[in-house]
C-alpha cells in the first residue's frame, strides 16, 4: 500500500464556453457525488462557482460561474474530488489549471443563401423556414453558435454552399441527417464522424455530429446533396465553438507540469511533437494531439499494419501552435474499420535550400500505434 498512489493530478483541460460557463475535462472518470459539488471548485480573481454539472461521459464537468472578465487569466483549483475507482483515489490537493477568457466568438455569414446565427439549445428552432425544434444536445455544446439554414435547401448540390468567417481558431460541427445512405465527399474527406448527435423533432429524429478544427478566417462548406450524398432527407446545421486546444496546463504549484512545459515565446511550442492518442485502446473515438514550433505543410494519416492508408485526418498548412485531430475508426469512404492495431503518422514539411535550389523537405515525422477494440 502506497499512500502516494491514492492521489493523482487529474485535470486534462479547461475550456471557456461562455462568459459564465466552463467545461472541465478530467484525465479519468470521476465520482459524480464529489465532482457535482460546486464547493469542491474555486477560481481566483473573485470568481464564484455557482453550480457543477457532471456529464454522462464521466470525465467532463460543466461549471456555471459568475461572469469572467475579457482578457484576464484565471486559475481553477479543485479539491476533495474522487476518481471513480476501487479503491477511490482523490485528486491531489490544489490541483489546478490556468486559462484565459476571451469574449464571444465572432462569426460572420458570407453566403447569400438563407442562413441565420443563433445559439444551440434544447427547445430552439434549427431551420429558418420550418417550426422544428431541438430535443437534445451534448452537454458541452449547449450555448454554442448555431448556423441554421433553410430546410428547403436540402436538395442543393453546390460544391460551395455555405461560407462564413470566424475571428479565432474554432471547432466546427456539422449535424447531418442520420438517415443518409452515404454522405457528401466534402464532409467525409474533411470531417470526422463522432458518436454524438443532436436530437430533433423532424423525421430524422437525430442529426449525427461530424467534427473538424479550423484556423481563424473564411470557412467554406458544400451543400447537403453535394457529390457523394445519397438520401439525406433533412438539411444539415452547423455548430461553431472556440477551439480551447491551446490553453496552457499549469500544476498546483504554479509551475508548468510535465507534458505542458514545452512553450516558447507567446505560448508557441519549442519543438515538434506527436503525442500518444487518448484513450488507447479506444472505441469508437480517440483524440490525437500534435504541436508545431513553426509554420509547416502538415499531413496526419492513419495506416493499417500493411502500410495502406486508411484515413487522412488532416492535410494542409498549419501555423505554429497546438492541435488536436480526432478519429472515429472509419476509413476515407466512411466505412468502419476492423478491430486491431493501426498507425498514425505525421509529416511536417517546409521549403529549404538544397544545393542552391529551394525544395520541399521533411522537417519532422513521427508515428504512434493506436489500438481499436470493439
């Protein structure tokens, strides 16, 4: 028996979803009775935690707080919260996470198609031309920016249908008709299907959520019936959230903790890295984090053990920073893969001078193993 094994630092990250709403993610499942007690959380700078709401996934807790101040840095501390384990271990005293608050996400609609901004929530209408209502949303998406369009446009097949601009890095969810036989190529090639959904009152009953991360700027999505789509009977909707992946993780003593001490000037990583996916083994979703100390052309690909490409998670240009990719155990065509071991490889390229000629060369490459278990 080692009493030191009865404690663990267990805060994975903190995301500010709204002025008065925090998403706290733990590295392990937590006991609902202790994680749901708002008295076990404290925030500096005069903040008050009003309510704590554990989510069904067991690792996420939503905190309702007094209003944050724009641009200010805060430290969330937790105590007396137990892991869901036998015997139960408690999170180390004064385990904490430092984060900053920026005001609401700016989203500007550039398309001429019917489209309106709203906030996601149960009871909200999700089309501009129909009186259909949302019946359920994932807890951590409540209050996010929702772009609702006309269900009358569900038959459109434009390659470029919806254009909007965001003022910071974001996570974009596309809620697509679960009844579709196959999905548009723009969706399957750029987004990852999750096991989450938004409940609705129309015939679809639920719209499945697909996810991808984008840097600030203009984002373009295809139409509902674009190439590859078969039998979607309802129009998709879009949900946009601020990407909290670059928030800095700090230990209880105020010093950077292992795995979070690789920051250079302005929060930029000092070196390239590809982290082990979490969870691993996984079913059906897993998260893969990587970091770039400089701008690069990046490719993140899943391969099987024979070296055949299974799924391209990302291919394109990235600025320096911290990123996350998601894989839900499907291939590039949207079909589920078999149980087993897979490889995730990242390649980062830049142009360099070689014998007097500028050529594109690999700056960094790394591979990790992922275990998918049904």
